[in-house]
């Protein structure tokens, strides 16, 4: 087993491996090519009885594990939304692993609690978020949205459901048809039943239609159901559509409903003053989540959750067994009471490293570069006689299709574009995913990887054109 001296030697080697990997990551096939079971078959039935040498373990990491990795840090990764890292973030993660602190309460590492408090303030300033928000780091946006819905439930019932359980109430939660699936999961876990999630229809730009929201709420009140919460999205997963937050906030105020805003992916764009118009109404939200682990260059996991009524949040989650009581409880933030987990990683450290090493200027320049690169490809799509945008570009997401002949029917076009997607991904030179917009299959191109440059995007576009032309 490794001793400290050997650890030092291997750690030095490992850092070289990491730097080499990141220098060359763009040369790997972006999407892993293994078939189901390939990796599993290569791993022995039983753990070894005797200590194995680090050289052997590392050799198998390269031989067995690496081929089964999809390279999320490749600047040729344009699929889903990114799970970005960055050099300063990786360095902080190394320290976090070394310290290995469990940050459940202030006393178990005061620096973790206080750095977290300050980083949430820094994010508020960076993104001009409402001053009255209180922030806490959650593991994922899924968890943060569940926390929001549970807090809404408890606040609306005077914390009765936590104590006594349900008594026949039918709570209703509203979102758009484009809302992320994590909201449906949260509604299920909160005990409302997924049929009580009302998916309000959207307009042509895939934004929630507020008149339809109003109608749905009115009908539920007539039927003696209890409207509880509306979820608006700042940047939907399919196409980065921005719901009309201000109008939704108006409805929520009028009906006294909790307003949660899911900005998991696009939230960080509010670091750019020129985009802040789209977040008008956010100051009226009860809660807001976005993921620094998507578009703010911070390793997974790190989700920033903001809430207006901190007391309601804490009352929903706090628990006071004897062994967790400490002398400082009244003076500090014990973040175990701000969410679901008891045990917590020290996640604020990587955020601190990223915000300091990028600086506000570096963050703004990177976000702007991503949006500009997307605008360049948008222009190429529009100018190409056989490609079309399926919806207008939103920030740095492009949803488009190949249309070789004008009179092709919808199904034929969908299957051709699906074929293009699979063929493009098979080349290994880039990775795209797809979405459907009112039944139309769209290639989905997200330009948001931390270190992506013009050449990666240009080469990706050329590859797409070539594959499409070879298939029509
Ligand atoms: C990615 C995403 C989520 C889920 O994020 P996790 O942190 O993986 O839970 C939720 N909402 C939107 C809009 C997303 O894009």
C-alpha cells in the first residue's frame, strides 16, 4: 500500500498525466465507442487479495477505463450541456480530495461554511442577482429544485406536512412543456403525484404562455385543487428558451404562489450586463438555481441555489439530534439544514479558485466568446442552401436541420437528420445531440466548453456538412 513518499512520487507522475491528457484531449474520439458490457467484461470477478502496484492500476486505467470514457472536457464536445472544468477548478478539487473534509456543520470545517457564504455573495454580485437572496451550494439542480418545491409545500401549509403528513390536499405545480424532467421527479418525490404537474403550453419560441398558465390556475381553483408553485425556466434544456419571468412573477404574486426559476444551464450568462434584460422578474422569484458545473467552468458537482425566505428553507430541513448540537449553532450557517444531505463536500473551494483565477473579466470574455462562436455558425447555417435553423439561436445553442430537397416530408427529414447525427458522432471528431421542436428532429449544437476555440467549431461545422452531403 502506498506510503507518503510513494504517494508523492505517483502524485507528481499523475499531474503530468493529467496535463498531458488535457493538452491532447481534443484528439480522442469525443464519444466513447464501446458497446454495452465491454468494460464490465474486462474487470475481474473479485477484488485482489494482495496489494497491487500503482503502475499496474494506472496501466489498466488507460487500457480498460479510458476507452469507455466520453471526453466531456474535449473542446469538440458540443452535446447536451457541458459539465465543464477548468485548470483552477481541477487544482482546487485536488486540494479538496486531500483535505477530505466533511462539511455538514460550521464546526466540522469553519472555512468551508464561511467560504461558501462568501462565494454565494460573490455570485450575486457577479450576476447582479437580487440582494435579498440567500445562497447555498447544492449537489445538482435536480436537488435544488426539489428543495424549492418542498420549501414551497411547507411554507404554504404552515409546516404541517413535515409534521403530520398529507390530509387529502391536491397540490398543483405548473411549468411549461419544455421544463426539465427534474421538476417532474421533484413533484413525484414531494408526494404530489406526477399528474399534478401541469405542463403549460408554449408559444412558437417554446416559452411558457402566461395566459394558458392563468387559465390552468383558475380552473384548478374552481376544482378545489391547491395551486402551489410555478417553475419558470431561464434557458430550457431543449433549445435554451427563456420563459417570460416577469409576467409569470406577476401571476405568482397575484395568486400567492411560490415562484421557482430554473436557470441550471444559462444562469451564468447574467454575468454579462447586456443579457440581464432576459432575467427581468427574477427579483420577484422565491428561489433560483443555476449550475456553476455547467457553464461556469467549475467541476461537477456544484449547483448554486438562492432563496428569498431563508427561514422557510431552514425550517423545512432542520433537524436537531443531540449529537449534532454545537455551541456556535446560533451564530453560524450550518448548511446541513439548508437542504437534503447531511454530509457535504467542500464545494466552495473550487468556485473560489475559478472566480479568482478567471476574474470577472475572464468569465465575461469566455461567455462572450462562446456566444460569438455560436453566432458565426448560425450565419453559416442560414447562408447554406441546404441547412435551416429550426428555432432562432438562443445564446450559444443552435438547433438546426438538413433539408436537401424542399418537398421532403417530415418523417423522411427526421430520419435523415437522425442518420446524420449518428454518422457525425461516429467520426469521433465531435459530439452533438438532438432535440425535437414540435415534432421536428433538430441537430443540437451547444458551444460552451471552457476551452473551445474557433477552429474546433469551424472543423465541426465542416464535418457536419460533409457527412450530411454524403448521406442525401
Ligand atoms: C441540466 C439541467 C437540469 C438538471 O441539472 P442537474 O444539476 O444535472 O440536476 C435542470 N434544469 C435544466 C434547465 C437543465 O439544463
